[in-house]
């Protein structure tokens, strides 16, 4: 598995390249050639448009190589409509595969669920003010890499700013592991006692490297007692790895509060760090999708990167999240609105993912 956090000396023949609107093909000496009112080469093309329901190819690269960094930003809700971060889908294809290895709503991939911006400061994902979304997950490819931004949005986006930084000529091992990311949602529709599925259907060997969870609390009381379970290889009914609760999995404790008490009402403490965080909590609808009310169900988002502690599998992996809450009388089964992103590497490309729900089915409610 590639990691950008323990760099190795550059091998002979490896070269740095970059693709953006100023150099859409990453050509040598091909950047900053268009003209602006200031003249040729003076910030001529800083962005590209994305018409409604069309696809913008962010990068189409011949290999071998490794995508090292992705930066992207789009207009916020006031210009583009309330759900643009869920209406746009980031897709990645490795080595000519017809099925995407990454198929995730744009905001959720960058830990900005609920179609709402949030600042994130971690090793692989950084979302800086205001809405500069960055990924440092290394993404190796042998023959080709194709990144797409698919619009399932109702309106045109006049400004998509992006940059893809990569290297070419990398000496990749025969069993190189390819980057994958998948989005799933349980919109309060699972039966009581039924776990939310974060990832399933993955066979072969690989490395699980992270989880993002966006949970809208549809029931009263504490929502975070559910355990994250990792069923590795031959595991069937019981997993090999299991957390002790959702806030524990994200490195927190005692309900992310300043103190575990009922009166006065405790303060919720958001935080982020290199490998885990709880960067978003809100009870107000920031999408402004309705003029009638700005109040919303409590929304919570957290992430956990398994980078210094990767989860290896040789045959298959399945990851689930229990929906369990707690109140004064003990534990109880819940039914919440949970959206997740699973991030992993595997040898070869994964089997086709379950179809991504339509844009309207992805909207936060």
C-alpha cells in the first residue's frame, strides 16, 4: 500500500505532473497558455463549467503513475442550490475498468456530509476555509487513471475549480493495491436490531484505511452506542475486530461532551486531528432548502483513519455499524439516518458496487 506519510527517495524516471483548467492534460510545458485581459499566461483559465446532468473529466492519465493530491471546490449553496455537495458524484476508474473504484457524493468523500460544509484537518482529508476540499490518499494505477465529476444537479455550475497532482513512471509492484471508496446510506429504513452496512461484497486481499460517518439522529437520547464491526476473511456470525461504541471508534469519549451530566445541559465539543475526529454537529439546517424552518434533527459527523493501524484482509472484508442508543434505563435499538464512506485498498479492482441512489434519494432529510 502506498502512503504519503513515509516518503521514499524518488526513483529514476518518476516525474511530477499536474492537471487543472490551466493544463487539462498535464502536458509538459502546457500550463498557463491561455489569455486573460491581463495577457497570455496571466490567469487565463482558472475553472471549468459543469452543465446540469453532465460529466466533467477532471483527469485522464496514462500510466504507470500515482495520483498524490486532489484539490477541488465548487460554489456553495447560495449560488448552486442547497444539495450540490450531494448532487455531485466523484468517480475514479483504474486501468480501463468499466466500473468505478470510487463512487461517492463529492461532499461525503471529503467528510462534508449532509450537503453541508465543515472544516476538516486530518492527514488524508483536509477541508480548508471556505470549502477547499483536499485528498492526500495515494491512488496508484498501472495503465490509466480517469477521474470524473458527475453532475446529478438540477442547475448548471459555472465554476468548478480543481487540481490533480500526480507522478508518472512509478515502479509499481505486480500486486499493487488500488484505492477504492464507496458510499452507503440507511435512511431510517432498517429494521430494529439491523446493522448499517458500511462495506460488503469485497473479495481478495487488501487494506481497509478509513471510515466517514454522517448520522442524523431520528430518535431521542444518546445515539452513539453502536459498535463498528470488521468481519475479516473467514468471519461469519462474529467479527475479529469490534469497537466499543461509535464515539470510541472516532477516538472520543463520554458522548463528545464537556461533562457527562443532565443539568445544566452539557456542551458538545467538536474536534479533529490527524487520524480521527468529530468535526461537525448541528441542529440547524444550513442548506436553506426550506423557507419555513431552519431547525433540523441533530446531525453528527465523524471520521476514523486506519493509517498507522491498518486493517488487513486476505480473502474478504465486511464492515457494519450497530444502531444502538442509551438512556437512563439502559441500551435500546435505534433507527437513524446514517450515511457512510468506506475507504480501502485492494489487489485488482473491486466487483461493481451497488448502484448509487438517485440524487433525490441522497438528499438529507
